[in-house]
C-alpha cells in the first residue's frame, strides 16, 4: 500500500498526493518471522523503505498543510489523553502513533518484523535516539559524557542519511584535488581551509590570519622552532624523571667491558709497536678518564649514576669535540662511549628504557631540525619554504614524512601550525608554480577564441581565473567549512526532526482501519 489514497481522518492526510515511495506489503500479522528471514526480507524491502525515509524528510516542505494538520491532530490527541483539554475526538491519532512504535519496538517479534519490512526506517530511529542522547548527555563529566559521545558517533555511523552525504563528501574531496592542481597550492591546503572553517575558533583564526596576510608569515617558523624547543625541554624533563631510579641504584658496576674497549683502542693506535701519532692524544685522554674513574670513590663513581657521568664526560670532553670527518678518532672515542653505556644498560634495566626514550626524542628533534626548521638561529626563509612544502605530497616532502614532523611539532606546542601553513599556501591571488603557466595557456586559448568570434569562451575567462587563484579557492573552501559547521550544529538535527514530523501523517489511521 502506498501513500496515495490513505484513509483520511478529520480532513488531514495524503489523499490524492503523488506517490513518493511504495511501502512494502507486510506479511500476515500472525505469521512469525525468524531471524534468518530478516536479512533477505530487509534487502528486498530496502528500496521502498529508503523511499519512505527520504519522503518523510521532504514531506514538511512538499505538503506543509497536511503535515501541520496531522501534527495538530496528534498533539490534540495527547492533550486530551492527558486531561489537559476536554474531549476525546482526537485521541485516536495519538493512539495510532503510540501503537505504531509499540508494534515496532516493544517486542522481539515486532522488532524483527520492522527490521524486515522497514530496515532504513529502523536504522533512522536508532540514529535519532543515539544522537539525541549525545546532545543531552554529551556535556556530562566522566564516563557518562564519554558514553554519550560514543553513542552519538555510532548513531551517525548507522544513519541512513550517510547514503546521501557520503557521495557528496567524495565529490568535495575530488574538487580539492582538482583545485589543488589549478591553483598550485595542493589539495591538502584546500582541504585544510575547509576543515579550519568547520572547526572554527583558533583553527579558523590561524588559517585566515595567514591567508589574508593579517599576521607576519615568519610566525610559522617562530611557532615551529618554539615547539621544537618545547620538545627538547620535555625530553630533558622526562630523562630527569626516569633517571631518578638509576641514581637511587647503589650497585657498583664492573669495568670489564670498558677495559676491553681500552684494549681495542690500543690495538688500533699501536700496530706492532708503531703508534699512530695523530690518535695518541685522543687515546691518552680516554685512558686518563678511565683511570681517574677507577681511582675515585666507588660509592659514587662506580654506580650506574657514576658511569652515566663518565659517559657524559667522554662525549663532552672528547667525542663531541672531534670533527665528523676524523673517522678514526671518532671510532676509538665512540667505542669507549658505547662500552660505558653498554655496561650501565647490562646491569641496570631501567637505564636502558630511559636512554631509549631519550634517544628517540633526540633523534626526532635532530631530524626535524635537519630537514625542516634548521637550528634556532638559522635563516627563516629556507625553513619557511620547507614547512609550506608539506601541502604538496611529493618528493620534496619525502611523501608525507615532513607532515609527520609537523604533527610532532603541533603535539609539542604549536597546535595551529598546519592551519597557518595552509593559510600561507593560499594567500596569493595568482596561481603558484607550474599552475601559473597552465592557467596562462588556458586564458590565451580563451582570448584567442573570443578574438575569433566565439563569444561563448568569454564565460571561461572568469572561471579559469577563479579556479587558478589560491586566495579565492581558499576563501571558498573556508566558507564551505563554516557552512558545514552550522550544518553539524543545526542542519543534522533539523533533518532528523523533519523526518519525525513528516512521518506523522503516515502513522495515524482511521478507527475503522485494520491494525
């Protein structure tokens, strides 16, 4: 039975309306449905069910009078049942709505039947309940708020509206990629502009301040280097905390591995009694340090903390001062350094974890400085060029490696760094890089066509200019994100409410109609 020619009660209903969807014919009311039958029937009925779902949403727009009449009748029915107004002529409408939901959700058999006959509607109801709970309870502290937000996420995931919105999201992403090419700014920059608009607040402000040139572009490098310094401070603070256990370890370590390293050094420096004169000063410094440590108070200098101090002295007084090109000297100093470190690691398990964590942070920081931002006092221009390159996923960005580095800097203390970089990539009115030449070729062809009498090509000129302008495309993408933010806040609940309102004319029935 469709929506056309439904029985009408009290002057409201669907009489003579165009058929928008066809409701699946239900099985006999006394015919049980097994769970194994549900998937097949649901699949068969899904097209009609989806048609009803969509038509419920648009019903208030297409048939506002019928919808208003139905809502009025049902509302009066509830007021009469509650004794708030006199009479009982409208209670049948409220009873019909109650019975509809009771049949679907108050028994296992009813739920199976609803899922088999109207699968899209059931998932729409589930989504409405879960996201409604998120709106009411999502701000509660602790587990209650987290559970409400998780429920809302599930609700949006199962919402049948995704069937409509997912292709639209894919089309927007394709547009990002295409406009990224025509502007030369990269699709990621355009996507970031939209995401910043959708987030609003600090993200939107960071992006637009750079895109509109309201903030100095150097602040991108300043923020990145400040975050790198914070990474260094965090690593040092973590090292100090974790070293507390090592410093408290009173065990006295053995020099066996260190003595073995000294013997290896002697074998390198002296070949059958012939010394390598250039290495003798390094060898003597290292041996003097080892002998000094052996002669000092074991309670302080032979403990894990004491050996860690020896390791630092070997690096700061010897290894760290040897030029990188002097490989032989660095080899012998590095051998002793590794022997001291290995002795501590072997005899103090907590030290191994401490050093692994510290070296991981140190290695990441050195890599960020080397490939992205340079040293603190290095020129700004090269660092800025490398930072803005993350918007173009190619060989210049190590195919995403620089993006990972920027993510580390954001986590360390520059949360809007990507937004600022995207804004800087979109602050030019004219295309960037090779896209400028391509845009020029397109304009030349369009002007040539116009000169040849083909005035239709005039329409291509503003479109080509707009599609090639990073600033115009960035502003448009950001505005789309702002629209999405308001849609997230108001549009999505409005669509759900529209569906429930539009559904009411289809729910009430005449008293003489078989239930």
